[in-house]
C-alpha cells in the first residue's frame, strides 16, 4: 500500500537522495544544495511524497510557498520542483496522486497560483497551461570560431 502525504523534516534526506539519483551525476552539486528552498527544514515545509508502508519514499514533489507582489497586491503562490519517482515505482500513477494532494493543499492554503516548469502531460492533463515565452539559441562550431576570432 502507498501513502501520499506531506514529507517531514526527518524524511527530507530521502527526498534529496531520490532527486539526486533522478537529476544529478557525480560531477554536479546535490539537489539539496542547488535548491535549498525545496529541501529546507523550515517548520512550514510543504513538499509531498508517496511512501511505502515501511517509510521508503517512492516519489516526491517539492512545493515552495511564495508571496507574489504586483503593485500593492500580494498573492500567495507556490512553485513546484524536483518532481521525481523512483525507477521501480514509475507507471503506477504516484505522481498524479501526489499532484492531486498538492492541489488540495494549495487550495486549503489560499494560494492563487501554482508555478510549474515543463509541459509534461502530468501537468497539462490537470489544467496547467503555458505562460510566457521560452527562446532557445544555438551556436554551431563555425559560428563559435567566428565569434571567438572577433573577440566576442
């Protein structure tokens, strides 16, 4: 049986390890260092996980509260990050279950928005929509040599 609930401070190191295994290699800094707000041991920690009966973390979603200011208005918002699932637990719907718990939590917290990055179907099928623009630029080797030769 799998249980979806908020992650406690004592379980954060499991979340860091799972995130590191998913997103990092030996040459990159730990997710715990790279994303301190997600893995903070603050009293008001908001992240969620899916756990086995024995307490092993199978999937994780880091949830960070923010106050978004627009002029005099202040909105309570959350950002979602370090979304990951252990390889042996993928395809079981755990991320969808956690995301539903996240939606309930941010609603109960009175949040106006949830910021996610990425366009995975996990997000789009639950109502997330793209906002803003993303631009990608590339430089081929010949252009890079030309820029370097020009002193740029």
